[in-house]
């Protein structure tokens, strides 16, 4: 103790910050999945990303981008509309790194094997640094396949979108080193029911139209180009809207206000109005929903990846705290009930990782022409999006509690992860929308159910509890009564069995056994820290250790 009477005590028993580390290599389940799905050639790049993600400087930039929030400049000093958004420099640092690494679009221009798997792993890792800026990164990734498949004039924007140069600012797009894409689909009267959109598109010649209407949510309004849905004479149609026109003049793009959101705060979301706004048709008139299917598929995958990254980041923080905090005479991690909680969180994060990277591998295979993998992605993605995004909310909440009052303080970084978790559940369709989309895949996409059963069937014969659960799922498929009422249950069971199948086939036996016992055969999924006797908690915690792996 100090003798200075002005000092009341010496501070002890506070958990130090996570040390500098390679956050990719430390994630055993993630590194194994990258190797398993044929992306080994990307390991060196992922390790470099991991070292940056594990650096305190980048973590501080992420915190700063969420302390100093985006600000709208609607007008300049003379009263002219400006419609610009100002960001803290930390935001631009994060964007520059993500674009420079290729998180925004690298797979679309890379010929290396496993490009989507590598990008998925990078997304999981970098989410743990700062998830908000990954919204425009994700939309840029998703815009490219939509433009590529639509053809026509819209394809000329692809080179700018796949560029690894982050070139912020509203300037003539074809003179910029790189472009970022946003989207504006939903309107206040319809939400997810985009067919009720009232924005009107009027043809002006060729592929060019003018738009009049409003959008209730426009993500990342500072982006260079946007994919938008509007009602053309032939029906709901997809359009590309540039912020700056080829002659250098500003397009009419009125940012009415920025949304004051629960999470995703570093990223600007807005309400916008179009009034004679120039737009370029993407795909045929009346085919708007079909045109953006590829975009929705890509952003839904990123919701799964983002949810996985939040789970991993929150679990790492909880485990590190427990390893360094003493209570009631023992380190927290050595106390049986806390070990149960931490091992349960680690199990959930590992299962999410296995499924997320399997879906990314399906994208790689589908891009190579594998129709069965394309069908698997079609049916598995809405189920995975529904389930993992719900689970990440529970995981981040439980992990925050592991830190006690310290976890409730902003400086711990845990509130940021907790606030961010629900956005992945809401974005690209709420839970109900995704569960119903699963039913559409089952009924309309010939071969989708067969592709799913082929994937699930590959894990049979190793665990009788899993085999019995798969038979129960087949009974669910055979019962066609009140399917809509049961859609969430069906989506959840499919996602859990897909996770179990991955763990049975590829994870250590102790991991697979714990998952099947609690998520497949048991009823422990509703609360964490209820693992039954006999679970190898040491194995689970060792694989999840944020530092020593």
C-alpha cells in the first residue's frame, strides 16, 4: 500500500487489455475451416489481417468511430443543398483497410481457389474490430454479382467497385480510383414488402430513367452508387443511382435525416428523397426482385458472417476476462459454473463458424458451376441467417454478463458488440421473412431439399442422436399442414442440424458430442451455462482461447 494519504488504494484484480495477437490464427475453428474448404493459399494474408485485428491501435480506431458519430450536412453556408455526411477519420482508416485488403469485392476479381472462403474468414475476424463500417463493405460485395448478371450499361461500374483503392468523396465516378455501393430498397409504407414500393421510374431513353419518391432506409448514403427498387411502366424494377453524374454534376439525392439507431452507429443510415433523379436500369423492367436476388444472397451471407464475428469477439473478451479475474478466492475460469458458461459460449461460436464457412464454400463452388452447391446455398442460407443472427444476440448478452459491471461500461467494448447484434437479424429480412423464404426455397427451387438432405446425410452413422433428429426433420418435411406457422421452428432445426453435421464430420469428438447432446438431442439451447456432466469443457475453452492458440 502507498503511504500517500491522497491515494486511497492500489488498483488490483482488473483484467488487462487483450494483448497484441493474430486474431485469425488464434481462432482454431476458423483456421481449420479455411484449410478444410481449400483456401490455404490465403493463409498468409489472413494472418496479416489477424495481426491487424489483434492490434490495440485498430481496436481504438473502432471505438473512436463509434464515439464520434456521422453528421449530416444538408446545406452549405449559402443555403444550397449539400447532402453530404462527415465522418471521424477513424472511419476512413477502417474503410481504407477493408477495401485495401479486398473485403469489399476481392472474390469477384480473384482467380485463386477459395476466394469467397478467405473473404468470409476475413469478414469474421475484422467484424471484431468494428462491425459498423462493414455495412458498405458488404453492400459493395453484394452489388457486383447483381450488376454482372444484369448486363447492359450497369456493368461499366464493376471495375470501380472491385478496385482496392478507397477514394472517398463525391466526384465524377469514372474518374475515381475506387467506388463504394449502397442500397435503398425499402419504403415507409411497405418495409420488407418491396412490391408495395411507390417510387416511380419514368423512362427518358435507353436504359436511363428518372426517379420520384422516397426511401425509408438508405444504407451508407455517402456511397458512390446505389441499387434501388422503383416502379417502372413494366413493374418493379432495379436501378443504379449514382451520386454524381458523368458530367460532374450532383444527382438529385436528398438526404432528409440520419437515423438515430440502436447499433451500427458508426455507419450512417438515412432517409432520402428522389425528385427527377437520374437512374440506370439494371435488368429488365418488372424483374426487380429477381435482379437483386444475388445481392440479397450475398448480404445475407454477410449477416451470418457478421453474427459469427460478434459471437467470437464477445466470447474472446469473456474468456480473457475470466482468465485474469479473481473472485471468491479463485480465478473465474477455474470456477465450475463459469467454465460451464464459457464453454457453452465457445461451443455456440464454433458451430456458427463451421456453418458460416461452409456457406462461403458453397458460394465458391456455385461460382464454379456446381448446381448442387448453388441449391444448398439457396435453402441453407435463409435458415442460417435466421438462426445465427438470433443466437448472436443471446451470446453477446451472456458474454457481456461474464464481465459483470465492467462489461456494461462502454470502455470495455462489450456494449458495442451487444448493440450491433440485432442489426444482422433485422437487415436483409427479419426472422419471419427468412423463415418464409426457406419455405419458398423448399417449394419452388427444384432440387434444393435434395441438396440439403445430401449435406445432412453425409454426417449420418456417427451419432445415433443426430440420426434420429434427421429422421424427425424428414417427418417435418412430410407434414405439409400449417407450414407457415411452423416456419421458424423448421428454419431453426435445419440450421442446428447443419451445424451439427459440420461438427460431427470435422471437429474433435468432444466438440461434436457436446453440441449434439445440448442442441440436437437436449433442451439446453434456451440458456447458456447448462452443459451436462461429462462435456469436455477444457477442450472447448482451449479451442476458443483468444491468445494462446
